[in-house]
C-alpha cells in the first residue's frame, strides 16, 4: 500500500471517528398540516419549557426537521403547534428518528428509528386499553348487586395485577434504554415492598419474618422503604430532572410521614445527604437546592426556619454561584440574625441586664430622682443561671414603650400571665428604648399606670450593653420568645394568646 493510500485510509478513519463523536440530533416530523410552526419543548421537573431555538416551519407536505450539532440531554420532550401540545416522546441515546402524526387519528401516531419511543408508544397504548377496561368495570359497579360487586371487584383486582405484570415485564426488557427509567418511574416504590410471597417485582422477606412480631416487621419494612425510596424515580439521575415527576418525588421524601421523623436535625441531615450526592451535577444541584430552600423558607412549620437557615448557611451561600451578589449578601445578613435564636437552641446571653423590682416603680412614682436614675436596680450577668429567675416556662418580651403594638401586646401578655402564672410561667420584659433619662421616666409611668408587676413578672432593661439585640433579632418589635425550664427556645415570634395553648 503506497503513501497516498495510507493517507486516504487514515483520513477516512479520522473522519468517521469525528462523525461518531460529534453527531447531534435529527428529529424528522411529518404532520397532516402545512406551513404551520412546530416548537420542541421539554419538561423540567413539573415545568414545561419551550426551546425557542428549536422551531421548524412545516413545508407544503407537512414536513420539518429539528436538527442540532450536539445531542439533546436525555429526558421527556414534547411538540407544540398552534398552542396545542401534540405529543410527548422520549429522548435517549438514539436521537435520529421520525415522528408521524395524524391529528385526525391520535391513536395511530408513529415513531420510527427510536427503540425508546417504540416501547414508550406501546406503553401508552397499553395504558389506554387498561384504562378503558377499568372504566367499564367501575361503571358496572355502580349498578351491580352485592353478589356481582364481589365478582367485579375480583375482576378489577385481577386486571390491575395483570397490568402491573405487563409494566414490570416492559421494565425488565428495556434495560439499557432511557425508557427503562421512565417505565420504572411508573412503578411506585410502595408496590415493591418485600413480601413473604412476593410478586416478580418484589424481593422476598427473610424466611424468619414469618415469626416476627407485627411491630418488628413494620420497623423492617419502614427501614427498607426509606432505603429504597428512590428506586422508582431516581433523583440522582440527571436525565430524570427532565421528566414531569422529578419534583414530586423529591418533595415526597421530605413530606411523607412514614419516611423519617420530622425533626429539623433529621431533615437537615437528609438534605445534606442528597445535596452531597448531586453536588457535581450543576443543573440537578441547582434545582434541588433552590427547591428545598424555597420550600422551607415559605413553610408554615414552626421549625422550618431551622431548616432553611441551615440550607442557606451550609449550601446556598457557599455554592450558589448563580445567585446575585446582592441577594447572597442579604441572605448572609439574615442568617446571621437568625442563627443565634433558632428554636431548640439555648437562649443567648443578655449581659449587664438591669432588673427593676416593683418597689422601684412605686418609689419612682413619688421621687423624680429615682425615676430618672440610670443606675437604680440590680445588675445580673446571666439571666439563665439566676436562681430567682428559674421557672418551668419563661416568656421573654422585647418591646419599646413608644410602639403602639408593643403597649397593647404587653397588656395582653400581662393578662395571659395572670391566668398562667400558677402553671409555672414567668415573664421577663426587656425595654429596648431608653436612650435618654426622659425615656426611662416614661417607661416607669407606663408600668405604674398599668400595674405591670408581681411575683413572676420581671421588668428589665440594659443601660450599658446592647449586644443581645442582635442575638434576639429585635430589629422589629415587639418580639416574644418562650423558653423551657432549661432556657432553650421553645417558640419565637409568638403572641400572648398562643401561650395559653402551651402553658397549662
């Protein structure tokens, strides 16, 4: 073989390799329409996204081609024409195929050149046929007598089991294709729970399970369920992000009561596990992080703040490189304000807190020197360790006598305290605005006017140290915390009426 022949052979070999590695996608569409515009879209979790740069205008024969130099990400896609979604289809490894649609006969859609979509269409046809049979049986149930109902229920159960078996067979036969992941998602994890007499899609329980107590069996199944929760929709598979059921599966993990106990520490641990596993897949990581962050930030659960602050501090601020700098800086500030006073934490210290006993207020009503004295009262270093401030419950009320909501709130709190003090409720009110001597005088007058004192009711302020304002996030007042006997934070940002539901 001469040099020229060697060169030609080498050139053809290189060309074929380049072609193999650079092949993109080519989707030929044929629709009984002409000159209409067809748009290619894809799912992104529960959302539908149109690919603006993937639009074709059908020719006079109703034909058009979507084409690109790079392969499309695997997932579930759809076509839209005249604002109407025509069909769903799958994008797997085979990305050169033909779609034929007759809008007058939706039962005869054809996709050739893609094994993924041939199986996908077969599955859809099977679903429609089974759905019709189920509907017929359910219609018969409405007018059947008691004997016939038993037979119909039996037929319905047999139909459902047969249908499950058909789906499972398709799952087994489609391994290696993207449609396998799609079909697997149609077979929910609760159907796979181990059994002593398992179906083909179940694993067998250990033989000794026949002798287990019901409690032990339930514990075993709960552990299995948690471990295998993503065996149907694998949220760690990037391609599943482009399906309509990704987000539901992700959130079900955190919202189903039978997966794990809802405690902020447990939830945070599970979030860390998931985010660690998807951290190297930027699109999945971003979606999971933002979805969980927004969910818990908007949640009404009492301890949801513990979770979103953890997500923000450990994940969003360090790794959300797509986030605007302004938002990140605002989030940093917000996290700094909330971290010291999360529910379940020990109440932060309040150094140099000045406690004014009831006799000071009575004397101050008659003596202006006492009334304006900044140094009157008893200074304590740590209210959490003062014997006289020990109680079953402690309400901390941060307020400003110039604030109308605060004045009403403290009167409501006093009424609630009088009702609940025998149940072990102590109240410590901390006056925040005493920047001038006249401020202290007006505070004294307000407390005296409404007789806001008694055994178990403490009026206090801090004339020398105000760091506790940051610890307790008192930027907007009034703010009330409820502490337990060990001075851990039980609740925060509550009102007097809510105390009655807890302190009894």
